[in-house]
């Protein structure tokens, strides 16, 4: 049986702001097994990054965790297993035992996560020296090998260079090298390709996939781009207004989505075959979490909303053993409702393409 390395249970977080309390995360559950790739998908402000920052123990000082646990399991150097609830540990302990060592994060903008005053080599070596007291010579050799592993040529020459001397794609590769420097068990990628052009984007995704396979590490992707998810994920969690509204394996989310929000996200993906010359957008805007709405937070933007959506929040309805969605449309008493015809056509095309090239999508 696969080993579960991360379990987020009923996580609930509020932020104190000058305007009042923002209830940003509302009862989130996420599971991740060893070697698995899980994607957390949703619009900006849905709570994706906050959830993973909580798992890293790097929440902002104005955050309050109201409830929940984040169980992380790992092995010590002697092979003995251990499990910790990250929410119960202080920042100093997390920095010493977790950050960069066992859980690493690749942020979306490499220019803000790299130190402009320090050469590339020092930035890669820093974690090894701090966490493991690796001798400088050994750390230098390992850093050179890491640069080669992430596909950077002239690695020794690049070690002496500064971030501004590298292209965007190379900077992102350096950030990945830094994240891998201490051989983490879990790599969190927060929109790792947003600032890059499409060809470089594809190369970075392939690189992360190859490294994951070679090292057997687990990966969590945070993204708003379902096109990225299609290439990398085993399981998908769709987030809206601080809650997970649909969860399933990649085929269930792409070929048999049940939540109207997931329908909207899939419809908004660019598609060469769509007749309409305008890209679909989900009507309205994400809710202001300062003012919590009674019932389903997605109801004001949902053209399939039922009367009950304004009165009660939907539970997670079971579609299959791995597929769940929080929408009243799945209640046996609800009127039968099909996904939009254009999306059905698109899904049929996606299925045909998948059969042609034999890949997931």
C-alpha cells in the first residue's frame, strides 16, 4: 500500500486585516501519497497558496489557524519513520527540520525568490551547508551537478553568475535546483510556469516530471491553468472561495466533471476547435471573503443554481470512490442537469485526442 506523506484535515484559517477578518480557508482536506502528483486548481484568491504556505509553516503573522491538522510523514537519516503535525510546531523548528529540507517550494516569480546580490552557486549551496553542514567543496560539486540535472549548460560558469545575468527560463531552473538541493520528499510548485513563455513552460513541466520520476518525490502543483494540470497531475482538487468544491483523479475531472465551477474552468481553456471567437469566462467575480455569504459561495455566478444554494452550503456528494463534488445538483432530489453542450463536445474531442496519442489527455 502506498505511503501517505501529507494529510491536511479540516484546515480553517482567517486573516486579520484593517477591513476586518477574512475567512480565507474553510475546512480543507487534502491527501498526498508518496510519488504522487496532486494539483490544486482555482482562480486567484481561492486560497490555493495560503493552504500550501500553511503546510510549509510560512503563514503571514496576521493569520489565525482556527482548526485542523497538517500531518507530514518522513524518515530520518537512519531510516526511522516519524510523523508531525506542522501546525503544532514553532517556526524555528519548522525552519530547521522542514523548510527546504523535507518540503521545498518553487515560487511563481524566480526574480523575487532569488537574491540579486548573491551568485547562483552560493544560493544553491546555502541550504546544504545550513541543514547538513556539507563541506563547501562537496556542496559546490553537488550544486554543479544540480545545475546539470535541471538542464543548465556550462554549469561551473553559471555558478559564478548573478540572477540578472540569466534568462527567465534559466532562473526558474535555478530555483528548482535550489528546491532540490537538500533532497526533499515533497516539492510544492506554486504557478511555476506563469511568468514564462509557452515553449519554456513545457520544458519546465517536463523537467519537474523527469526529476520526480528519477527521485520518487511527491509534487503538489498550485495553478489556475487546467492545461498545465492535464500534463502533470494524478489527482485534482478544485478550489473556490477557500473550499475544495470538487476532487477526483485526472480523468474524472477532465472527462466527467460534476461541479458547475469546474465546467466553467474547463470551458475557459483556449481551444482551437471552438467556433466561438471569444474565450468563455465565468460570469461575475470571486466573492469577497470579508462578507461571508449564506449557502453556496458560487451560487451568484452559477447559472444552474437552485433555491437551496442561497440557504445551505452543499455537502461533498460521492460520485465514485475517488470523485466527490460539493454541488446540490448531485442531490437525488435535484432536477437533472447536464453540463453545457459546448463543453460536452470539447470533452468528446479531448477523449478522441487521448486515444490517438495514448496519453492521459
